[in-house]
């Protein structure tokens, strides 16, 4: 997306060498050749397994001990955790998890309601932390029967003219209207956008994920295509790239550049912040008005094959990648 990117960071590269093996005189020539071939092959394999640019050997994070963790290791760990969870759930589901899976509240809040006596199992109040619900049990929350549902994740390409309502706020056209037929579960949005803004928003029945991604302290990768009211000066681009202070707060931008093939008023900007109106505030600070704000990437998700005003399910792999991205 870059044009005129003076000052942008370059990519590094590395190269790994290897050493062959040899055999002494009098050794079996066929075995020696076999050993040499094996050594060379091993050397090439060693170099490829340390490639971090993609595939299963891509490094996606670090362990608690500070060691690098590859994508393959992360997936295997998640499979073990899923297996352990399945074995645990065979003995019953923890009551707070049961309530959270129903979409009412988070596990932490569920513990509060349980302690307050708001939850009954088979019409008997349960205040025991760690209580496990069996498949035949009937669970009620404030006298209403509840049951866990499969967590759902949707990606919406928001059109112009719809607001993202805050709690209790009412309007004639909201993003929730666009998602009305998507699910019978209560959906929570991630990535608030204003009426004039367009682009990606995430909707999910996974309240814990939604709360986590909407937390201002969480760093969620987002890329915007911005059209301004006039040509964007290069010195202002560099000013934003080098970091600006708004109301005493340092605002860090991961990358900003002119849109390749676009006009001089079109800019691509990448931030890892959940603050409301952060992009508008950045350009307001250098005296530009945002005419079009289009979020094209949210937490690694893109608008590919998703027309404006439409939504789609996330795949299992996309959900895993999303949770890994912040």
C-alpha cells in the first residue's frame, strides 16, 4: 500500500550454513556416500525447519520461559487442551462455563451470580464454586431455563449509514439490524465504527472474546484506507509516522503511507489500538478531515470475497488465528 515511504523499515534476511561429514580411509565407499548424502540432506532440513516466514514452522509467539513457539507447536498444544477439556466435560461442565456458553455473561460474572443464589440446578439453588452440570440437569438463571450454545463468529463488511449503538442507545439503522438474521444467540460486536465509516466488524456470541478484543489496553491489528479532504503533505505523513502526542498521550502508528495507485489524499494507516475515533483524532491533530474511513483488516481478517453489507461465518482456523493475534 506504500508510495513515498521514506523512513519505512526494511526487511532483514538471514542465511544459515551447514557442514558436511567425511569418512576415513578404508571405510565402506557405499556407506560413506550414504552418510554424506544423509548429512547434506539433514543440513538442508535443519535450515528449512528454522524458517519463520510461514507454514507450520512459523514462530507465532514465546512460551512462559521465553522460548520461541511455532505454529505447529501452538496447534498441537490446543489439540491437547481440547482433548483434556472434552475428558473433563465428560464428567460434567463447570456451572460458570455452562452459564457463559449460554451467552448471558462471562465466567467471572457468572461466579458472582452463582454466589448470589441467582442460579438453580434442578430447581435447587447452587452456590458451590466448581459445581459440575450433568447432561440431564436443568439449569435456570433468575428462574429462566438456559442451555449452552455453540459459539459463533461472523465477519461483517459494514456499509455507510449504520451506527454501532452503545448500551441502551437506540437508532433507526444500526449494525445489529444487519445481523438480525445471522443467529438466534445474542451477538456482541468488536471494532466499533461510526455512521459514516465502513469496513470490517466482528460479531460473536463469545462474550469473553468480545470483551477482550474491545479492551482499550489490548493491541488488535487494524488497517484503514483513509480518504482526506485535501492532498496529504509528506511532512505531515512523517510527523504521524514518527509519533504524535494527543492531549498528553503518545499515539504510536505501526505504519502509514500513501495508497499505491491512489490519489494524494488517500492514505493507508496501520494501528494496534482499540480507542474510539483514534484514526479521526490522529488526522484532526494535523488539521485534516477524514472523508472516508474504511477498515480493511481487523485482527488478521480481511475483506476478501466479502461484499459491502454482507457477512460470513469465520472458519475454525480463522478463529484460532484471531485468538493468536492479540
